[in-house]
């Protein structure tokens, strides 16, 4: 029992502190938001009491005093005040709505920034992807999470102001005594009676609130189904518009599979699990909560009317008390609700902060790589071994290799032999589990990461261009040296195509954002990606099979041309087409995460028992002698 109480207390104090943190975060994103919400809550809370107060005064004048000169003043003041409050409330509401939209967008940027700045190894983990999509789903499902916080703040504030104003307006309901001449009704003066009434009011409001807390908890318990339902909707709802799925859907009638799966798993449908909850316990508790609140009003009517009947106060005050107590009971009910929401939303906020708090665990050194004009950057792998997180297999095992400055190294091997992993470690997207990678004799972990990345230009297999102008894509910036961008595109073999583009370097790539965008082929995209690497002009240039969309001859052409373009840079080429790598100074053959052979093409092909010879002869069967020999 005691434990439960402690748990409850912790849950509430945790809920409060996690919401305080969320509010601080949102306030930092947009400092104008909470002040506007506060004002809106204040005005919205006072509005009903204002109406109650003025109608009571007017009624009093009408029924008792009957002084026209005062009456019209009350009417004018009432109209002016309630009118001014209504206008102010509407203005503040508009303002808070626009600020909410603004905050929505900015909060998304916050998540995007988190993803940009995360260690690559964390970004690569499925669990972090799940966490991020979970946050999105919770928000879609019923705005759970960060954006619930302002709502709860505003409602909480409004309820508290409401309760205080209600108390101020009703103190005299309890303190005005029934005259002694009122007979048995004098009992209404007893402090016990007053205390009992106040207790009933509070208890009933609390009970109604507790019913609603159950309702909220039911909503919370449906989160799993709702999240899955949203995920399903996100995936299947738009699948018909996905360009890369269009052909398969039409060819293999995939819509049948999709429809069947969707039908069976409709979380939000009338037969779905959420609807079942809504028809059952959810509905009962919601009904109970509302019914009890209505009962309070009746209760207050009886008490107030009895006192007025006995002569404790006039008819105007009856209106005031009934109005004020009813509004106050509503506020108590809201406040109890709020605790339910706070506790449920705290769980969603925990997920949000679990994501936002993912630490940047990768050690960051402070050494600079110094900008060397002689490009004398020497990188060495020394007995490096690496396993992907959660995998038992070594993706690289005991790899040692020193890059010769200014030379061409080819890395070849079958799929899955560790070539890309080797490049990822070289770029320090992951750190080795064993061994070291050294730059000019110093462990690369000791360098400033940004500085270290600056010495590499990599074209990855799965390179990505953005739906942005061509020039910006190549330069990685909206401000760039046009001549250098043009040169890079020419060197990458994109020159002819550039001539045909309507706006030259300003041509928008792809049609995501504008109809005028240009769709480019896979091969053209690869050339742009290569131009981007050239523009960066880093001392190391690495091509990780970026030419996969090209035919073998075009690939061989690019690679041999690249030899000239790369100039004094240290270049590393990865390809599973051995013919493309013949021109390199050295070839390293990867197999099951190890380097098993090294040498020139001629040396390696001569070793008939070696892997290279095996791969070479296997590939030779696919091409005519002519294409292999260029
Ligand atoms: P290659 O580039 O030679 O085709 P990779 O370096 O991509 O090979 O892969 C080497 C091994 O590491 C393979 O067994 C592959 O399945 C595994 N691997 C690659 N990427 C990941 C990853 N992100 N998580 C787990 N295992 C991976």
C-alpha cells in the first residue's frame, strides 16, 4: 500500500518534472509562445465569471433596487467588459494558434537537427529509427508528446485561475447567514453543514475527474494499436503513389496483398480494438464523469435556493453563486483530468527525451589536421578488426594497410567481403574494436572530427543528391565558385548533359518541389556525385562502386579518366569489376573481412591459385575479350 503511494507520488513528480523540461525546451524554441498562452488562459478563465458577476448585478437591480440610472450603467459596463474580453480572447486565440503552427515546424527541425548531429553508428541503429518513428506515431495518434505540453499548461493555468476566481465569488455564499427568523433553515448556518457541502463539492468533482483519468488511461493503453495503425496507414496509405513500386504493383497485383493486410489490421475501423474500447469501458467512464458534473449543479441550486428562500441573500446572488460554483466545479474537474493527462503524457515524453538524449558517445579529439599544401597525409590501418553493433561476425579482421601518398589503390572482392566497411572505418563513421587507424602516425580519434573528414572525398555506393539546384548539389552550398563547379562537372563527364539543362547550374534536380525540376538517370546522378567529390578537392578521393549503374565499358572509361583527374590525390577505388581496376598502382583483395592478396594486376592475375585469378576468370566469361582488354 505504502509502496503504491510512493510510486504514485514519484509518477506525479516525475510527470511534473518531465513536463517542466518539455516546456523549457519549447520556450527556448519560441520564447513568445508561453507568454501568449498565459494571457489567453487568464482571459479565458475570467470570461465566464465576468458574465456571472454582471448578470447577477443586473438581476439584483431589476428585482430589488430598481434604480434605472444604475441599472443601465451595469448593463453598459457588462456589455463593454464581456465584449472586450471576448475580443481579447479571440485575438489571443488566433495568435496562439499561429504560434502553435510555428512551434510545430520548429520542433520538427529540432528532431531533424538531432538526427543530423547523431553519431553515424547511432543513426545506423534500427532501435533509434524505431524510437523516432514512435515519437511521430504518438503525435499523429492523439498529439501525445512534446506538443501536448502547451495544452496541458494552458488548461492547468486556466483551471487554477478558474478555481481562485470561483472561490472569490462564492465566499459570501457560505458566510452570509440565514436570519434567525428562518426557522428550521437556520441549520444552513452551521459551519459543519458548510464544511460538509464544500467537501461533497470537492469530492464529487474529484470523482468525476477520476472517471476521466480512467478514460485517459484507456486511451493511453490503446497506444500500441494506434501506433501500429498509424504505421500501417503511413506505409500502405501512400504506397500507390510510390514511383519505384508502381511497376511491381501493376505487374503482380500487389494491391490484393495490401488490401487483405490492411483489412485485417485496421486499428481505427469500427470493428477495430480502439473502437471496442470506446464502446465499452471508455464510454461508461466518460458518461459517469459528465453525469456527476451535472449533478453538482443541481446540488448547488438546492443549497443556494434554500439559503435565498430563508433570506440569506437576494435573487441576484443566486445567479452569481450557481454560476460561479458550477464554473468552479468544472475547473476542479479539469484539474483532475489534467493529472491523468500529465501522467499519461509523461510516458510519451520519456520516449521523446530518450531520443533527444542519445549521447554523442564517439570520442572527439581536438588535434587539427593542419591544412597541408603538400597533401602529405599518410593513413595507416594497423591490425584493425570490426564488428557491426549487435553482430557476432567480424566484418573486418586484422586488416593492416598503409596508403601510399598520391598513389592509386584498388580494393576488390566479392559482395560482403568488407570493402565498404573498410571505407566507413577510414572515414571514422565507426571506430574499430581492435587495432588502430593512424593519420601521420597519430590515432585518428585524437583529431577534431570535422577536420579529419575534410581530408576525404568519398562517393559512396548509395550516394544521395538533393532536390536542389545542380550547382548547390555539387558545391554542398548555395554560394559557390561557378567556374570550379563547371570544371568538376566537365571532369566527371557531365559536360554534354550540362549544355542541355534549361537553367544550367541553377537547374533544379528532380521534381519533388517543382514541376520544372529535371529527372536525371542513374548514370547522370553518379557523374554529379563524382563532380561533387572533385569539387571538395580533398587529399583523398574514394570511389566506392559509384558506377554500378554504368555498363562495364563506361565504368572502365570513368575509372581510367579519373586517374588523370585525381592528379596528386591519394585515390582508392572499390569495384567488383576487376577490369576497371587494372590501371591502379596496387590492388588489395578482400575476402571475408581480411586482405588476402596484394599486388599489381599483372602480379595478381599471374598467381593462378589466388582469389584474384579466380574472380578474374569468372568475370572474363561474361565479357567479350575485347571489352575486358578495353
Ligand atoms: P562489401 O562492401 O564488400 O560488399 P560490406 O563492407 O558492406 O561488404 O559488408 C561486410 C559485412 O558486414 C557483410 O557481412 C555485411 O552483411 C555486414 N554489414 C554491412 N553493413 C552492416 C550493418 N549496417 N549492420 C550489420 N552488418 C552489416
